[in-house]
């Protein structure tokens, strides 16, 4: 009897984690359709048309080599108005704050934040390919006070500075817990605002050292409790 292999089934058998991750992501995206609409697959949206950048589209296989890949969310850009409203409702003077996008993808929130005069803009991203795209986008927009750090968010050492930290659907709760703790320690004695969108909002809300600030559209804002 010949041993006929069906390539697709063979791939599933060899990579069950990746397969179950893809199924989970498809299912979660289906559940998000009411709040986020259907994925369009459109390569250039109006933000990119206006800026000459490449920030649109969905990228699923962001970093297959990372042990945290199965807990990371695919790349999809934040709607500009969501990011703008979060910054505008944060009750901060941006010139006294760092803007850090945790899981920055192609860098759209950094481009938006650059209009508000933040001291420094930092994007953290574990996909090398997305980091390159983000750097190109920053260069196209001639943004000089921004840097992209290619690392897993669980490894990043946050600066000791007043911080506006943005999380737009970056990863699952176990990773979020690690990152929040690093953020808590690094920003002790400084002001911190967290803008959060994603499934982990209850985990953020449970942090005893944070308190709710505002609920702009599609985001929740939290701030560090005063000492
Ligand atoms: C939904 S996208 C958001 C992109 C960007 N913040 C925005 O709003 O346009 C989530 C991003 O988080 C990145 N990511 C997921 N897990 C990560 C991790 N552990 N460390 C760093 N980046 C991560 C993904 O590669 C993806 O680019």
C-alpha cells in the first residue's frame, strides 16, 4: 500500500499549536465583527493615502519563532480616531510624557502621537518585518523623536519617565500581566496613563495600583494612583 500524504493534513499534524492558534484567532475575529467590522483586505486605507505610508492591512504570522507567538494578536492598525481620542482624553501634557506603543506593528499610533508633542515616541514590536515597515513609515513622515525597539514586550525595560502606554489588542492576559508588572516597577514615582483596547481590560482594571480615568470610544484609560 502506498503511503500517500495529504500536505495540508501533514502540516496540521506537525504544527498543532500553530493550527489551534489560527482557529482561535479566526474565531475571536468573528466575535469581534460587531465592534470592529469585517476585515477588508484593502491594502491602502485613507490614513495611508494621506500620509504615503504602509500601515493598513492585516498581518497574521507576525513572529512564528517567538515562544509567545501563540499568545500574540495579529497585526491590525488602530483606527486613527481611537488613538487620537485616547490621547486627547488622557488629561496629560504630552510634552512631559513618553508615548510607548506596546506591540506597535507598522507604527500608525506613533505617527498619530507625533502630532501631540510627546517628548519621545517608542514602539515595541517582536516582528522584525513589522519593525522594518514601521521604521520606513517614520522616515516617510520625517518623525525624528521616535524609535522602534525590536523585542518581545516581556523583555522590554520601560524608561523611568512619565509614560502614556498604549495597548491596542496586543496579546493575551498572561503576557499582559508580565508587561504590566514591568511597567509598574519602571514608572514608580512617575505619572502613567494606560490606554487599553482588548480582551485583557478586566485584568488591567483589577490592578490595585491603577484607577480608571476615562472611556473614550473603543478604549479604556487608566492612570497610576497617586502616592
Ligand atoms: C493589533 S496589532 C496593533 C498594532 C499597533 N499598536 C496599532 O495600534 O496600530 C498588535 C501588535 O502586537 C504585536 N505583538 C504581539 N505580541 C507581542 C509581544 N509579545 N511583543 C511585542 N509585540 C507583540 C503584534 O506583532 C502586532 O503587531
